[in-house]
């Protein structure tokens, strides 16, 4: 040891641009993974909800994907897709599917049967039922899934530093870790956790805002 | 208006849920399907708007076979109210009531006016319209359910235990309110319940169904109570058939006796003679047609005229709109053992006695 200090604010200040770039990169990789994951999960979940027999195979497939360790998955993919964003995203997206599909299906199944019966009895078509009633009512569960998927993905993005991506993970693996190893790790982990918490709160607030009924229901009951 | 012709619903490997049911429902009447649970009454109801498809037979609504119509269009033209209500939790009360008008793409101002009208009709406070269903009481929710069923002014309504989810006091209030509305609207209504008292109260005609939706009797409530067609009907209608019949007859429907009357200006000897003559042992004090109360010989001791004694008040009176069941209740709980009949304005009409009610039941 050469007596380097553990923390160096000067260094942090001089590398502010780099840190910010990595944070933005981190968010971008997360955003891509969750949006693509949702785009794949949504039709599969609706299908699994409408045709109950399809749910077990879909759940099994996505569950299997979920159990593959991330390092192994990246190692397996690299020969085909290289050290690329594509490789990273294939992995990240795969891990969102189980969470998202399960939450969307759970949300749809939780729609009270009498609501569905009344709606069909009043002349809703299948499509109107899905878009105007079932999905809006499933929103809290869907957003809950999005929150878990997002927080999980923010953590996993760090690992993709191993294949040359990684956002804040790259901070930890980057060249300067030899200079300030503790600082790099603490900064990387700290910022990554901060991002996860911030996005989670944002999604939670967003859900409260778009589902005013779940906010107000139960707050007060007016007597007849 | 609605005809079911040899309608059956058979599920695989089970006895028919509905077995060749035929039923005619006239325009503007409330027909109540009543029977034990599992008798097929709800299945029958749901076949009319094709929530359940019949296995065989045909169902005509307004002369058109429902099986040849687009189910979605059909349902938008028929009001549907269920026990569990099924309000859309994510829509305000206003949006809930407007459900079918919105599906039919009514112009906004028209829908708005219609919702306001229905809120008034069902006495839903205007402030409730912007709330969500989760914020309302059970009684309010059921009224919203009825308003929603009526929203697009469908000629036909299907109601499956529409007042089943509230306590008896509120249920009674909702029933009265709905009957009042129905007198104006004259919808053709098929109403399902398992509660005989509700059936008797709501129905123009009752169809008593046995397992397999076999019609045991299809008749006016009065006829079902006085002439039950089978032992099944008799046991289903249960005890107190006499009392139930009394609840169907209004005081206005029968003749009242004149009863003993005195005027405040009468002198005591005239009054005592009147009590003696009538055999009641007391008399109503009536001044220019208005009922003031009653007196008996004890009250008048030492008085010169009836008016010198402040008449005692009747603890309860009945009006023309009261049922004979209410009259009976008044008779057995009053000190004088009669029910005094007054008009809504408090004018004296006469008296009802236990003997009179008994004669009415036997007739």
C-alpha cells in the first residue's frame, strides 16, 4: 500500500462526466430490457390468461430462463453475439419475462368475476373487456411486476460489465479500480442502489396516479 | 314480449339444468322466477341475454329469436342487474351508470342528462356521482346497479336477486322505490329470487320453479297464495300463507265499517247511547270529518258534553295505502282492538276489525 486515501473527492469531481455517463448508460440498458421484456410478456400473458392451458408451459419456459445464472448465460451467448449490447439485452430481457408474465396474469385473474359478468351482460365485446376493464384493473399488479423487474434489472446490468457493457458496473471493473478499489466499488454499488430506489419510487407514484380508484377506495364509506 | 319455447339447457353428463321450459312474459309486467337453489332460475335468466346458450328450444324477445341476433347487440338492448352488482371499480359512479350509453356511443350531453335523471329517480345524491364504487355503501351501490341497468332505457330488464346483498330494512326500501319507478316506466322485467316474500311483493306474476326449471305454478301472487297448485308450491310458499295474502291486499280494496262516532258537540247521553248501540264500548271523536281521538264511558263521567274531555289519541291508524297485514298488526296491538282508517289528510274513514279481516281471507 502506498498510503492512498480511501476516498478522494477530487477524483470524483474530475471524473463526474464519466460517472454520469455510466449512470445514464446503466439506466438506458435497464430501460431497454424492461420495455422489450414488457413487449414480449404482455401478449404472452394475455394469451396465458385467455387460454388457461397455455399458462403452465409459458411459466415453465420463462421460469427455466430465470434460473440460468447470468454469468453462464453471457458466456454461452458471447460466441454468437459477441461482447455487445445485444448479448447483454438478451440476458436482461430473459430475466424480466417470468416476473412480468406472472404479475400480469395474476392481475388479470384477480378481476372480480362479477365485474366481468356484469360487463359481458351489458354488451362489452371481448376486446373491450380486456382493454377497458381487465387491464386497467390489473394495472396495480402489472406495475408491481414492473417495479420488481426494474429493480432486478438495475442490479443485473452491473454484471454485464463483464462483457464490456455494464453502466455503473464498468466503474467497478474499469482501469481506475487499481487506483481506488474501494471507492470504485462503493461508488458503483451506491449509485446503482440509489437508481433502483429512485426508479422504484417513481413507478410507485406513477401507479398511484394512474389508478385513482385504488387510492380512494376504502378511504371513506358514506352511509346510505 | 318474451317467449321461452321448450327451452332446455343440458350440461354433459348431468340432469338437465332447464328441461323444456315454456313461459310467456307480457309487456310491462314483472315476472318473478322463484324456486329452491339449483332449480335453474338463474340459468333461465341468463339464456335470455345469451350469457348461457340454450341446448335447444327458442327464446323470442319482442318477436325476434335471440339466437339469431348478435349477442353483444342483444345484451346492449336488455338491462341487466345482478346481486353482486359488478360495478366497475375503476370508474366513477357517473361513468358506471353511463356504461351502456357509452357502449352505444350516445352523444355526451345526452348521456350526462340521462345519468342526472337516473340519479334523481333513484335518489342518489349528486355528490356521489364523482365517487368510486368502493366509496359507497351497499344500498347505494345496489341503486347504482339498478340505475345502470335502466340507463339506455331498455324495454326489457333481467334482474337476478338485485336487492339480495343488503340488509332487510334497506332491501325493503329499495323494493318500494323500484316498484314506484316501475309504475312509471312499465318495463318488462324478469326477476329472479329465492325469497318468496320478495316474489310476492314484486311480482305481477310468479313462476314457481322446481328442479330442472319445471314450472309448478305460474300465476298472480294472490292466486298462488290462495290456491297453491301442488304440494311443492304449498311447502315452498311456506307457513303464514294467510298473512302473506293479507300483505297483498290494500285497505282501499275492502269496505270499512263505519264504526262508533261521536262529535265534540254531542252531549254525554247521546255518546253513551252510540257506544251502547255499536257494541264497541268506546267511540271515535270526529269533528267535521277530522279524527280527534277516542273516548269511553269512563272518560265522560261527570261531563256534560263530549267536547269537555280531551279525546285520547289512537296509538296507530292505517290509511288506504296500508296493507291488511299492517292493519292486522294495528288491531292486535291497539287497546281498542280495531284499526281506525283515516285518509292521508287525517280524515276519518271507518274501522277494521279482526272479524272483518278473517271474512276477507276466507272469501
